[in-house]
């Protein structure tokens, strides 16, 4: 079993237990060390006081340590004293002690230079650990060392009792802390579990459903709000996808129905070669419309998936507009209209030539289909280093209220959705503009007609610097 497979409550409780173990052990060690140090200091202070009193006592003539065994300076079985000369010979000692020196030669030598503390595991005549204070004194004008000792049994018992209490308290405190951590983790994860249960019930068949948002004002509340925002975006995307599929089906149904009708009429009533040719010609128009619609749908789908790739290159704007105008010149002649291109020699932009020609071509196609009069192709530049590619016509312009939704997919001004257009032309224009880091715009001209343009990043060639502020104005 890996760590990731363990439930979060158990992991949180385990982490809490580990942290509490470190804290409790560290705290217990600190308390134990502090008490031990405090007891040692108290013991040393007691030894100093006794050494001072006994030093004054043994300096008196005919004073004897053996006679002080029952005094307030010496407690039988707990405190004792010994007086030795520089050679280590015991001169005097309290009754519990034997005539065996308490200090080693090295310790005796150090004690002659100053007071020292020494710990002993056992003292002759006593079976308990002791702590000694050896301090130099002078008796009868001779150097001596007074050794004052006391058993450390009380200190050891106190520390042992403290240790036992800590060994009992630590596991109990750790158990309580672990249970508290487990319960706290459960309470903290309860809103998450509620969100999980609700998320499990949400599907495409339950639109509008959202996760419960706990009023905790913490990360869980922000997570719920973020997930609800994500659900809203996904629902909106799903609605757009459904509308897209429905609109695509509607657009495909019309040319397919016309194509089927023409083929059925040709099979049943096509008695002459001329009638068959006319049926084939009409069918060819509808097939071309289906192919264009399929290509437009594929472009929109790629854009939604973020897969619209651009082959960026330096583009001569004059050549771009001229190429588009040439492609639609035959349609303009059939409708007895003109396509004019303003002069923009030397103006250079960066982008995908084929995509930009497709976008401008869609604008020209719309102008020829819905507008009238001359179709103008123009380019404008400004100080913000942006290029505007305009297509204008002299027709009736956009119906009132349609400009705001002109670039929506399958959006057409006629409510009954009849006609040859699929409603994807301007949507593709906007898609190409966005892919180039630009925007698309439309408005009705003051003198009549429509003006539709795309805005792109600009790269101006040296020969066009003089006219870059307002080309074609």
C-alpha cells in the first residue's frame, strides 16, 4: 500500500501524531533536563553552605568531624564529611565513613587549587550514589582539603518519579492528540465529502446543478467557488457545443434536401440532356456549398480545440488585397459591380497569408451577397502599430441590433434563416483575427453601407514609413 492510497483522514491523523510525538518528546526532555539541572544546583548550593559551616568548625582547636555526626551539619545516612592532607591521608572523618580517601590523587591535586564537585557511584560504608564538594582550607597553618558529601538518592528518586510520570503521560497525550486530529480532519473534510457526493450526481442531464459552498471562509470555500465557476464554464461550453451541432445540422439539412430533390427530379423527369445538365449544375452548387460548410465547420472545430496553426510570414498588404479582389472579380462582373483596392505600396504585415486571404475573402463575399454598389478594400495604420483591413460596400448595411451579434456563429440577419449563407463567414473572420492576436469589428457607414474590418499587429516596410499614419485615407 502506497502513501497516496491511504485515506486523507488517516494521513492527517498520522502526521498530527508524528508532530505531537516530536513535540511531546522534546518538551518532556526539556522538562526532565530542567528539573535535573535545578535539583543539581540545589544540591550544590546545600553542599557549599555545609562546606562553609564545616570549614569554620574544623578550624577551631580540638574540633572533630566525628563529633559533629549528630549535628545540624551532618545527617546520618545522608550527609558526611572528611578532612585530608595534601598527601591524601585522612585526618578526620564523620562516623559513617571509613579511613579510605574519597578523592583520587588527581582530584586531590585539583582540589588544592580550588573547589571542585565530584560524583560518586558508591561511597565506602554507603551504598547510594553521592555528590562531593572538595574545597581547600587551612587548619593549624597547614593546607588541608575538606570534603563534604551527600547522597543523591532524593534527587534520583525525584527524577525517577518524573520519568515514570512522563512515560505514562506521553502515550496518553499522544493518543488523545491523535484522536483529536482524526476527528478534526473528519470535520474539515466533511464539506469536501459533501461536494464529492454532489459532484457524483452532476451530469449533462442535470444542468444548473452546482456544488455546495460551505461558509467556512477558507480554502475549502474557495475551492467550491472555483469548481462551481468551472462547472459554469463547462456548462456554457456544452451549451455552445449543442447549439453548434444543432445549427450545423440545420445548415446541412437544407443543401442536402435540395440536392436530394434535384437528383430525384433528374431520375424521374429528366427526359432530355439539357434537363439533366441543369440538375447536375444545381447539384454542383449545393455540393460546393456543402464542401464550403464542411471546411468552415472543421476550421471552427479546430479553433475550439486550440489547434489552428498559423504559418507566419511577411505579407505585402497590397498583394494580399489585390489577390482577394482578383478572386472575386468574376462575381462582381456578373452582378455588374466593382471591386476597388486602395494603393498601399510598401505596407507589410506579419501573419498567415492563406488565413488572412480567407478572412478578407469572407468579408468580400458578404459584401457581394448582402451589399450593393462598389466594394472597397482598404488598409489603415496608426501610431499603436496596428493594421486595419477594411471591406466596405454601399448597400443597406446591417439591420438594427444585428451588429452586436454579427460575428456569432450561424448568426444571420433574417429570422427565418433562409438563403445561401451559412452564418459562419464573419465567425471565421473573427477566429482568424483572434488567432493573429487581433480583433474583428463591424459598423454601418454614415452615408449608407457596411464597414467590416479586422485589426492585426503591423510590420511596416521602409518604403511605407512616410504614409504609415493613415494609408488610403
